[in-house]
C-alpha cells in the first residue's frame, strides 16, 4: 500500500508540473482568447481611436484617426484627433500635411513638423481646432494629437 501511494504521489506531481508548464507556455494564447471572448478593448484615449483614412505619400503615409471625445459615460466637450506618419525611415526632413477630419472636403487644420528638431506648428482653419496636445517621435514614425472642442 505505501508503494502504491508513493507511485500515485509521483504521478500527481508529474501531472502538476506538466500543467504548470502548459499554462506558462500557453499564457499568451490563453490571455488573447480570454480578451477576445470578453470583448474588452483598449481605450481610444490611449490608442488614438480607429484609423479612418490613410494618405499615401510614396515613401511614407499619414494615418488619420477618428476624432476622440470618449468619456467613461457619454462624451466630453474636449477631445483630440491623432495623426500618425510612418515609417520613420521614409519621412522627409519636414512634414507638412493638411487634414480634413470632418470629411467636408476642406482642410480643418495643417501641421508642420521638423523631424530633425521635433518642432511642430499648427495652423487652425476650423474654430473647433484649438492646439497641439502632443507631438512625439516613436520607433516607427511620428504622432501628433491635436486638441478639439465641441460646439
């Protein structure tokens, strides 16, 4: 009887070690599956929102995100629009881009970025555009967030 108990104990320990290794090695898969099943999303306050338009300039492209006014409940009076330029290797020394975020065919603002110094200038055409929230150089390009206000 003691021999059978020790054999069962070793089998139990071996099974536990296998389960621990399988859980550790499969944690990426399990976490992605759990997130996909639950419908959890990263807030657009961090991601910049969904990309609604891409403008190809040959060696680089501009990704224009949707305007973000999201709040915990409802919408805020102030928001932003994010524009990404990528890839970093294809960017010119100075980026000049006119952005139409309302979709009416007229530019709402234009941005000028000196990619060497990081100096960013904003020209607002639409009165809802207020200022530059941030301009950041990333590993794969540049990101600019422009402050917006609702009427």
